[in-house]
């Protein structure tokens, strides 16, 4: 039996399914969780979907069908079956770690190469460009049909984790999956506009602040910048309204590696990207985070400057 078949067997047997994804969810995490949740509900299961505090859906994902979402404290404490999506390690479940430990059965569906498998059944495929692709495979195996809403959720995962079908993880199979989503009613123009072209005006000044303080370190092929609370306060916008800042930093062609540190009051959050050869997943893992070879991240208990220094040192040693 393959891992996917083992996951499908547990899912088929369950009456209720508690579904989660990593904290601070992105399009792939939330899209996969909600898409699977909607399909499970249509198959007659009792479904709850949640993710850890801060329980805030990013602005650009609020157009998704969110009806299944409940606050994390309403999530089953001892689920019979818990299925988690796009979560590279257990700690990324935040306050739902304890629920995952108390779950009778835990299924992990993920595409992070750094995922060591913390479930009873682990469907982990580092070659899959998005967890949404694995979710699609799972729905096909279960024989659960796509609806327009499910397809929209999964399409969001496919689009966002491939950078709009641009990164090296864009495979023929992934494009076939996207084709199936569009066939089932996902609208690329709606998804594209909601995700990428629908920011509050204040976002523009945050881009200016973040790009304005970017630093290029040619000796390390490295470009980095900071996003600070003051940027958001001046712009009058919430952290949930500023995804994607790393994408403005990574485009500097002089740099192989790009880093954005978000210093917004809590522990600093570090995003890493590389162009061709630096394994940022390995750097993030060594700092207690994880991700992929070309996109990774970690949370750091020290200052933003110390987090940048950690990355610089790893590049210098690399
Ligand atoms: P982003 O920079 O977009 O937040 O994340 C890039 C990639 O790194 C994503 O695949 C994300 O799941 C992963 N990642 C980001 N932060 C962390 C972290 O703190 N821990 C782990 N394990 N992975 C992370
Ligand atoms: Mn993903």
C-alpha cells in the first residue's frame, strides 16, 4: 500500500475529520486545507478546519470559501482523525500541536523536502510543486469530485507555490492539475486579481520602505531587507495585508540569495529565496526552520540584524 492509499483508507473510515495547516498560512496551505475540507464535507464527513493563532486569514485569501473555518480553540482537542496540509514540521502547527499529539490518527500531506514525517501516515513528496497537487491526487484516489469552490481553493495553491507557474517546480503534472481545476470552474483571472492585484493603497508605501532599505552584499551574492512595524503603522495597514515583500527583494539580479526579515513585534520571521544553486532550505533548517531548496524560512529568537548575520555567515561558509 502506498502512503497515499494508507491516507485515503484512514480518511474513508473516518466520520469526522479535523483539518489544519501551518500557522501564518499561505495560499497553498489554506487552499489545500479548505479544498480538502469542502470535498470531505460533500462526502458526508463532519469537518472542522482551523490553524493556530494568530488566527488571521491573509487579506488576499479572504475571497476563498471560509465557511468551514473555526477558531483554534473550537478545534477538536482529541480528533479521531486529523489531517494536516503543507506543514513542514509539527511545531508549525503552533497551538494545535497538542491536538495533533492527541489525535487518534494523524495524516500529514506535504511537499517540503525538510519534512521528516510527524504523522502516522505521511504523504510527503518534495518533487510536488504544491501541497495542492498532492491534495488533488488524494481527491482523485478517493473518487471525490471537484466543484468550482474546491477547484478554486486548489488552484490558489498551485498558482501561489509556483509563483504563477514560473518556478522550477512547475511540472507538466502540475499544469495538468491546474487544467483540471479550470475545467472544474476555477477562474484564473479572478484568482490572479484577488491574490496579486488587490492590495490596499498603503501597500505601495510599504514596498517603498522595504525596497528603500535593501542592502546588496556583492561579496556574498546576497541581498536583504527588513519589514518593520513602523512601515505598517505609517501605511495604516495590518501584517495580514503585506505578503509577498520578499518578491521585491529577490529580483535584484546581482544576488543569488535574497532575505527578508519581518520584525513586527514578536519573534522575527525570516524569508529566504535563491536563484540557482544556494540551498536556502538547508540554511533555514540549520536555524530551526525549513522549506525548499529555493524558498525557505525560519523564526528567530534574536534581533533582525542577528538573523541577517546568521544567513550571511551560512553563505560565507557555504
Ligand atoms: P515564506 O518565506 O513564503 O514564508 O516561506 C517559504 C517556505 O519556507 C515555505 O515553504 C514555508 O512553509 C517555509 N517556511 C517559512 N518559515 C518557516 C519556519 O519557520 N519553519 C519551517 N519549517 N518552514 C518555514
Ligand atoms: Mn506549499
